[in-house]
C-alpha cells in the first residue's frame, strides 16, 4: 500500500477511535443460573464475509445503539492533489495548472453530531445504530478500502463545509405555498424574471397545498454533477421540479397554467401532465430562480427527518482502488447476495443515502442556520 493509502486509512481509523472513545463502563457482577436462564441476547459483534463484483469484503458488525453530542474542531481526510476532473495526481507538487482548488477530499470545520435544543436547553443527541467496520480486499487478499457505516442514523449534522467528496441526495419536499419563497434573479433577464415572479405570485393561490418535490445533489455552478471536492449543492441540469395539483385546480386555472407554460423558454422543458406541473432546471436556475447554492449556506443538515428510526446507508469510506461497489442492502443478511450498492472511487467518500436529507423550499432557497452545539457562547458561531 502506498503512503497516500496509509494516510487515508489512518484518517478513518482516527475517526472510528474518536467515535468509540466515550463508550460507558459498567461494573461486572455475577448472576445465578436461574437469572441467566431468563436472559436472551446476541453477540456484541459478528463478522460477515461476502464477495461482489470481484472484490472480497469482511464486515465487523457492532451491536450498538449510540446517542452522542460530538464535536470536532477540524475534520480533514484525503489530502493529496487531484485534477479538476477528479483524477488523482499523486506526483503533483501543487503548482500545476488545472488542479482542484481544495487540497483534501473532505474538509469540515466545527463538525458536530447532535445539538443543544434552544427551547429546553437540553441535548438532542445524534442517534447511530449498529455501526460496522468493513474492509475491501483484492484478489490477492490485500486491503484496498475501508469504510465506517451505520445501519441507521438520525439527528442534526453541522459543520462549515469547505470541500465534500461523495454523495448527498437532498429531497426538497414542500407544498405549493412554498413557491412564495422563490426569489427570481432579475439580473439574469427581464422576461424570465417576469415568468419567475408570475409563478411566485400565482403558484400558491392556484396550486394551494399541492405537494411540491425536487431533488438536489452535489453540483458545480453550471449544474453538472460534481461529486469530487464539491462546494455547491443544487439541482442537476434536467432534474424535475414537480407540483402535483391533482384535485386543487379548475378548468380556468389549468388554462392559465398552460398559457404560462407556453410562454416559458424551451430549455426549461415546462409541461403539464394531467394536473402535475413540471419545470426542469437549466444551468442552475428555473425561470431565473437560482437552484444551486454554496454548501456554506447550510450550517446544519437534519439526517433522517420525518423518520422514527433514522435513515440507513450513512458511511465514510477511504480506498486506494479506482472503484469499489460497497453493498448497501442484501437479500436476507450481510452474508447473502447483494441487492443494492454504492460505487465509490479513489480517496475519501462520504455517503448520505437517498432521502437521507429532506428540506423545505424555504430551507433550500435561504439555507439553514447552524444549530446550537455548545452550551457556552465563545463568539465562534457555535452557540
């Protein structure tokens, strides 16, 4: 294994050590055979082995449920040079033209899991269930990747994100009343700005409580997917912005929507399918309304919003191989056939799975303030 691989693996092992350092201790006491007969349970840890796509995997499962308020001043994993297309350049010295401007795959300051509830002044912890440590091995039995994952995760994740490599699927879920939060950029063109303002003003009374949905990912400022050292999140070009007006609109309102759709420039592919109104993003905007934003706008993300137990599939991996397909679900258990996987590339990869983060239209447009993560205000924006 080369030096960069050793540093990458050491980085994730350090994170693992930090997360497990606060496990509580309990006093050991003998119990009788009668008491023992009333107790059922399972092993504290188990080991699973499986193979997929030519790679062998060994997974150490820990039967733990963790509630934590964790703070890390600076989290940085995967410091080496990459070209702007994402390819690594281990021989580069940093002076070459065309390198990624961020020096590491993952760079977060004031990283926190959990927060202080501002109403009760109590800790609302970050919940993690069934953590596991998994190793990927090549056909020679040499480690080529390692990841720290969790069966379920729920809570507020905070941090000043400078560079993020991985996958964050953000679901924008709201009602059509949220269209009032749209803020057209009139410097982009008067005609499109007029249509954007028209949707902002007429959308809520026409569509009323109709469900509104869209998807956001890591992108660049042109709206292209950018999963390597990204600093923006938004709607990829061609992604749909949908409002389902079924049961909410009448004949005259449909005619008004059809007129607006007919006036919309073709690049937005505006259309009505039944009572579902659809616009597609183009070059990071819809009708001059920006739909791509700096990650710095989001001081906190809520993982697993609206779920009881959280969302599955959260993990952090590092690898020296060009491609690894990490299993996300199995047919029956971790030792059986793989159903779904997440593909990762060389370096560090932080995965928040589909619908792991859900935001309202207002939160998407205006950002999310950082949650309070400290009891004492030290003037650092963490209170």
